[in-house]
């Protein structure tokens, strides 16, 4: 572990020096190209070394990242050689396939990470990622993709190549948004990966904007102060992947989620709001200029965003309903034993008496109390007492009939509802429960058969009186209201 941390720190220092040193290079295209390629290949090597330290099952996403960085870096050299020696300037150039390979390779790696971190389907996270991608996709369509299709007279391959870059960025944006909405570890490697992706998105977006402003090559050649920082953004992306792979936390990035995915925090809410408002804002800009040129794009984008917002609301309502149901269940369940609690018992007993009145059937209640539980607790400790209560609850529940209900009334006292059971059958059921009481313990029970006129409180009072009679009679026995009978 210490060697991993050392390697990660050394490479991080090398990465910082590489980016800083790039700013000091002379104005020589070959020096700049060699430095960029060396940084990219160093990032690739770091990724592969980091992946080799992981288990075989955890290497695939890192291999994908390494392939993307390697191919994109190779494209830098191919582009310079093609331009200088073969005059390849018009799209598509031989370098474009290498540059574009970054997007599917990284998207595949991100997809593997998301799948391994969240083994269950998370529709809410998927809708959030789709909302963000759709909103910014509309922005890319209006200012990048549509102008490319309607502007210069390029051939189809040139158009396809020019459009492929913003589409690739949208693919990475969507996968990045889905990764941020996943569960699992959020250690240093997770954030280094996020930073690397953000660097590529920022660099590509800036490059595309410059391309729409004019001849990108001429603009950058005449703006050295701007070109170096922009090219450094891509170097940062290459190197951050290597930092992430060499960090000791890399082994946990693909670990399945041990906690729910991130909820709707302020940052996510702000991003979703911005994405949802892109369509009306762009429409307002075009209306202000007196010409709506992207009408159908606004129609499609707005309709898609509206449906995604509705889906998000539906998922949120469903989640709230599930949480409300869980709260209701927890409010009616005993935390220790998992049995119904006193509140659930107080709700069920009157309903059982009403059913018995309507069906003209008998109903019996019993109160069970573990004998000498305080002594057991004092002797073995409270954790042992809790284990006894849990084991006793499970054993008694298994001994009862399917129609019977057992609930924890408080402390070591339990109540049992036996619908359709008269005195004899009730005694047989409780005798089975007494026989399976764990850890050599016993209980005393008071039994009362409903007389069809008394209230539920009065019925419980008679069972409670019978319980006291059972304890007074020596414990380890079942006593029916009005009489004292030894168990067994």
C-alpha cells in the first residue's frame, strides 16, 4: 500500500512539472508535439501500471481509458506529420479517427464502472443524466452541429467528422453525469477520473467555439498565450487518468455500491435547472435577433426535456411513496425482534374482535412474559438479553399457527392473538411455544377468551390478571383467566 501511494505521488509531481514545463518550451512545433505525445504516453503507461496492480475483474475500465488516451495521443503526432509532410488540412484527416477513438473508449470504461458500482437499475440517475445531456445537446446542436451542416460546402465525410466531435463530447457528458449519480466509493481516484473527463470536455468545447469563430489554426498560431494553456488542458486530462490509476483508492472505484446513490443535492438541482432552461433561453436569444432558425430543434428539445422532467417527478413521487410505506412499517414494527409492536397490536386487536363478532367465532388473547429475564440480563449482560428476546420471538412465531399474531408489548412481555381458537386449542398452541423457548428459558402466560361483550382493553386486563396468577403460581405455566393451571 505504501509503494502504491509513493508511485501515485511521484507521478502526480511529474504531471505538474510536465504541464508547467510545457509552457516554457520554445516555439517549435516538433518540440511541442514531442512533449504532448510523451505526456500522453506517460499517462497511458501509468494507467496500465495501475491497472496491473488491480484484480483481473477490475482492469477492464482502466484498459478502456488507456486505449482512449493512447489513441488520442497518437493522433497528435499523426496530425502534425500529416500536415507538415502530406498537406492534410481538410477534414477528415488521418488523425481524426485517432482523436475520435477517445470518446467510445472512455464511454465504455465509464459504462463498466457505472454497471459495477450500481448493479440495480437506477432510473432516477438515468433520467438525470438524460436531462443534462439533452439540454447541453440542444446547445451543441444550435451552435455547432446545425451550423456545420448549413455552413461551408464540405463533403459528407467532412461534415460527419466535424459533427462527430460534439457528439462524442455529449456522450462523455452523459456518461460522466451518470457516473456522478452512481453509488459506491467516492475516493480520490473517482474524482481524478472526473477531473480528467472534465478537462477533455473543457478543451474540446473551447476548441469547437474557436472553430466557429474562424480558422482555428490561424487563430491559435497568432495567440501563443492562449494556445499553450488550451493544449495544456488536454495534457492535464491525459495525466489525471494516470494519477487516478496509480492512486491506492483505484481498487475501490469499481466496487459495488454499499450506499444509495447520491440524492438531489443543490449542485445537481442547479445543473438540472440550467439544462432544462437552455431551450427557452436559446429560443429567447433567437427571437431577440428577429429570426428563429432552430425552431424544430427547440420543439424536439423542449418536448424531450418536458417528458424527462415529468418522468423525474413521477420517480420522485414513487420514491416518496415507498419511503412513506417504509416509515409506516417501521412505526408498526419492533426494532429489536422485527415483530409487530404495541401500536400495530392496538390497531389489529379491535379489528379481530369485530371479525369474530361478525363471524360468531371465538378469539383468544394471551400475554407471555419471560421468566426471570432481569436475572438473565444481570448475569449475562444486556447484549445477551437482546439476543434472547430475538431468539425467543423467532421460536415462538414459528410455533404459532399461520393465522396467529404475536407482537412485542414492551420489555420482555409479548402478546398473542389466536383467532378462531377456544381455550383448549389456545393452550395447545401456547404449550408448543413454551416448549421451544430457547436457551433453557421459560415463560409465564395469561390467557383470556373473549366473552363477546367486553372491550379490547378489558380483554387484555383479564389476560394480564391471568399472567400475574401464573407468576404467583410458580412461573413456567399457562393460566387461563379465572383459573390456575400448570403447563404441561
